C-alpha cells in the first residue's frame, strides 16, 4: 500500500485502482451488432453477467434483439433476419439491463465498442445507463505481459484453459470472458498491477435528454487534466517526488503508458506529453536513449527515471503547494478611480 507522507493529500483515484482494492462488483458484457457505427448500426444480441468482486456470477441477462434493421454480417454473428423477427427490442430489456449494471463496473473485451453501442441504444429509448466506471480486459491483459501471440479473446481463452464453444456469440463470449476474469484478477494482484478502471460521464441537457460522453483513452486526455498543485521544478535523484511535478513518458518503458499515467495522476503529479524546460522528469528505462523523449530530455538536462523506480517513489510522494484560486479581496469602497 502507498505510504502517505505528512502533509501530502492523495487525490481521489478516478482513473485506475490497485488490484487488491475491493470494488462493488463487475458486469461482464458482450454485444453482437449489425455494423460498426453506434446509433446507425444496432445491437442484435446481448449478454450481461453480474459478477461479485471475486468474479463469481450472481445473475445474468441474455437475449436476441430485433434491431428493426438488416442484421448485417450474418457470417460473423450467425443471426439472420428470420431468427430476429419477433424477438424483444432493446426497449423491452433495458429495465433488466439497468438493474444488472447499477453500481457495477462494466467489463468488456474492447470495452469502448460495447459501451458505445449500449449508450447509443439507451439514448434511442430515452434512457441512461447507470454505469460510472468501465474496464477493458484487452488493456488489463496487456499490463500482465502474458507472452501470448496477441490479446484476442480466443487467444486468452486458450492461455487460461477456457473452452470457447461459439466465437462471436454474445452469451458464449461473455461466459468465456467471465471465466478469464477470475485468474486475470488474481494475476493482477500477484503482480501488483493496477486495474484499468476508468470513469464514464453523462450529461443532462435543458430539454431533459441525457447523452453519454464518448469513452476516450486516458492518454488522449491526461495532458489536459488540471493539476491541483504548482510545479515544484525538476526531480533530484535521492529526494522524493513532490506533488505537482510534471512527468513525461518515453517509449522505452516496460509498464503500459495507461497504467503509469493512472499512477502519476493518483499521486498528485501532472502528466505531460511534451518535454520542455518545465518538465520535472521523463520516465525512460534506457540510461542513454538515442531518440525520442528520453533523448530530448537528456539534451535539456531533464532527469530520467526507470518506470519501476518511479513506481517505488510514488509510494512516498510528499505534499505540494496547492493552486489557490485568485480572489480580489479589495473592498468596493476602497477602490480608487484612475481617471
């Protein structure tokens, strides 16, 4: 566990969390669709499994859906218009789905795809998903460095000895993913890997409509997230990290950039995707990099730090100077006219 230094305030971790921390459970979801564009293409089958934090299935939802449009790539999902005729619509099952998702982290293999389709379907029937966090098992598997040829679901199933009976069948894919999730979570705890649990947001418009914001990778937005602390300057070897330090990442690291950024932000540091004179340090596992951000840092005299050394130092970050919002305290009666 992280050691909080006196005077150091930890920020609420909204991006990522330690694998050993307890959660509120998971909702493993898989959808098959008539195409690739949410809102235009529709869901033709859905499976959702409510899991406890230990990975055991507690209840489930599975249904073919009548999309009201051509079912699309039948050669992929195996569903024809005749098979979907007379099946429930998304509006028919949305109440059950909302109940299952409520309070749980939505999990999918390439979660951006499944979440975007669920959000689009919900908006079409004027409903909102009660989902506040999602987790992508592709990103989680990448962090575990399993040594597999790729991170496709069938490859991970074979790696963990899970039988996959019907690829691209929503129920079978969800069951396979649920079975994979249990050993994956155990491995993540053993290796002290953070889980890529990311927030999702919704907005309510003046007309009462609710829309779901696009799910974007943390790296795409992290450099624009405000830091609550002033930049204390460059990191000095032998001294602790200080909240507010600006940290850049080179390509030469072992951990994934997403995990490192989660840890950086959680500690109260700032992530930057550029290297300049204001950069406090660059994470790079090569001592003499010959290209990229590491090389640029060396030219500017910005210190380099290996990713495992960074993670070790993140356990002892000291408090920074908070950025106070400027307030004009001059009383109205004390103001002077200049002309």
